C-alpha cells in the first residue's frame, strides 16, 4: 500500500525508525521520500483527509488489507499528526470503524492494537473513562495472544490513566505488569525500544497543536517515572 509505505518514509525522516518499522511491518513499496521531519509533517497534515478516507474504504471493502490500515492509524494517532479537533474527530471515526472491523474478524492481536489507538485518542481529549475501558480490553487481548508490545503499551498507558483517576495502587500494578514485559531499550525488538521510538515520533512530528499533544506525551513519561519510584519502594 503506497500510503502506508509513505508513512514509513515519514517516520524515517525523523532520523530513526528502526523499531517502529520492525513492529508495524514494512511493505514492498518505497512511497514518497522526505528530506526532513518538517517536510514529512507538512505532507501528513496536508493529506490527512485523504488518508482517513482511504483507510475507511479499505476497512469497508478490503478486509485483507485491514492490518496495514491499523498500523497506519497507529502511526498517525501516536505521532499526534492531526490539525485540531476536526481532524481528531475524523481519526476517531475511522478508528471506531477499525475497532468494529477487528471485532468482526475475531482477531485478538488487531483488536488489541485498535483498542489501544482509540484509547490514546481518548486520553488526548481528556476522556479517561473511555480510555480506561479500551485499555482494559486491549490488555485482555494482548495477554491472550502473548503480544508483549501491545501488552506493554496498553498496561503502561493504563497505569497513567489510573494514576490520573486517583487510583494509585491499581496504577502501580499495571505499571509493574508493563515493566515485566518491557525488555531493554537498546534491543530494537523490545517493547521498551518501541515505546521510546513512539515517543520520539510523537515529539518530532507533532502537529500544530504541539503545546497540547506534547504536554500529553510528557505527562505519560512524568507519571511513569513517579510510578517506577513507587513500585521500587514497595
């Protein structure tokens, strides 16, 4: 899929995309190439509506290509590449469609990924209840298929959500579960390395709402650091 290949090129324009490419899988196309992160960001924001439209059609008409759409949605959602509330609503709509498609396909791995993506979008808009619901479902599915990346990402974000909701004991429990599967950051196959690269992508390719998106990303890391200390002090 040309658009997915171009998204991978956009990630490469941020200087490092190895871990993301490993886990989101590449495609046998080159896509457009970008000189730097600014050029990649400009393209992604300009083509947002086209991307969402294509993703929606693929999910509806080409179920065999749904995994590529899910991976692409993960890139866009995790990088904060949507220009304002209208674009976020478009992304939420197609993510809802991706969740429904994954449920119909009885594909736990895809269910975990789509639920996590939708939870992240809910977290950004401040809907912690919706984020918690999807993250708990994502974790159940991640455990069922033994997917350490999905389990790590969702357990880590859920720990932050629970901390924000004033439930520190539960937050530490899920943080500890995420740490148990994290691996080491210098292993490109590890969930910890994947998380670090997602954070980099979020920072480098953040949209023109950077002050909102970056504060959300920083908040995840700040709360995670606090939960790490609390877990160590048990």
